[in-house]
C-alpha cells in the first residue's frame, strides 16, 4: 500500500471538525501511549489519550488491512464514539483520527530516516517491509522483537563442510573442516574455539572483515545443533596438533552426517571430489534386467557411496 493511500483512508473517514480536533489533540500531546502490532496483513494500532473529563483516559483501537486497503475495525471508549457509532461502522472520533494520523506520521518519519532523497521513489514499494521494521521497534513483546531482530537486523551465517577420506594404518577415517560466512566463506582455523565461542554467544574473530557477535549474526537452528555436536566432539577427541580439522572415525561417520542433513558438502573420497547433499532416504537405485539366451544379467549404472 502506498503511504498516500494510507493517509487517504484515514482522512476519508474523518469529518472536518474531528480532523481539526485530532490535530489539536496531537499538538497538545494528549496522546499518552501508542502501540502497533501486526497479524498477517492487518495492523492493529492502539492509542491511549487524556480524556475530556481528565479523570479517565480514552483507549482507541484501529485495525487497517493493508491488502484490502481499508479500515476494518475502529473503537474508542469516548462518549462521542459510542453515540455516533450506531449509524456508521467506520466512524472515526477525534481520538481515532489522532491514532491514524500518528501512525502515518511515524511511518513517514521512519521512512525518511532510512532513505535518502535519491531513494524516495522506492518508499511506496517498501512501505510494508518498513512497517514491519517499525512494528518491531515499538513492540512490547520481547519474543516478537527477538524474532524481528533475526529477520531485519542480524545476518545469517552459513556453515560449509568439507570432508576428506584419510587412510591410515589400515583404518579409515575422515578429516572434516568448516567454512563460515555470508558471501565470502572463511576457513575456520581453530574449530574448538570457534564452536565454544558461538555456543556461549561470545564474540569471535572468523576472518578479516568478519567478527561474529550474537548481535550482528546468527546461525540456523540446524547449524546451532551442528555446532553443539562439534564442540562436544572436540572435548573428547585428541586432535590437538591440528586445530583446523576434526577427525571422524569411519564408525561414527553416519552419526556425524545426520547432523548435516540437506546440507551441501564437499566430499573427497577415493581420490575424487564430490559436491553433494546429505540425504536420509532410500537411495534412488534403478536396475536393468536383461535376458540373454537362458541367462539374466542385472546391472545398474549408478554409483553411490555407502557407509
Ligand atoms: Zn474517541
């Protein structure tokens, strides 16, 4: 929805008298509390005003549907509203208009702060996202704020995994190394320290230009679990001489791969390098059965790695 449209739907439902009173209310700072919450495409805007008799306060609730582009609910507990509302469902008393105007004003302020003149043409396009951001800032709900923070402020860091087969003393194991970043991926040079820092929400220098802090970055839920597994693993393995890798014995590779489900990994196996995704499902095998004279020949062209 365009900001001009938002302004219009509020003014469209206002009488001139109430509009002037609303402006007076805002100028006199009679709007004491103001809150916004959003459910799907509907914005709930709440206001709390000094009332006529100064003994009680007035509460407003305005619901605007951003897809339908209209006010779908309006309520105020002032005497004017209860008198007139019987005839007109979207009657806006002076408090409701104030609530609407304040909403528009805050949105504009928010947009102006976040855009330069050059970007002004994008304002209308971005208004829904901007409003989401705005809601986060003003929300009283900590969980919601946290969720918004994830979405708008913090950047997600990806973990790439590289696994190389190692043959040593007749036993087989795998060396695992990790790369972290957003676009540029940095090799982790001390896996234990890295995992420990992230789990404990501590700042960690990953590479030039990338310092992990919980305020700026986050990992997906699956990667957080992977980090915990890695950290626990480093506590019990004795690979102190090379901090860049963890060495996984063949016997526990399956358990480790379970932590990497759906992740793209780089696998070096039998002197070949594969970029592949870890799957937990039946292998899509197909066979060809041929009869040649009295014999049957069963073949498959596909090649898989099993453990
Ligand atoms: Zn009212």
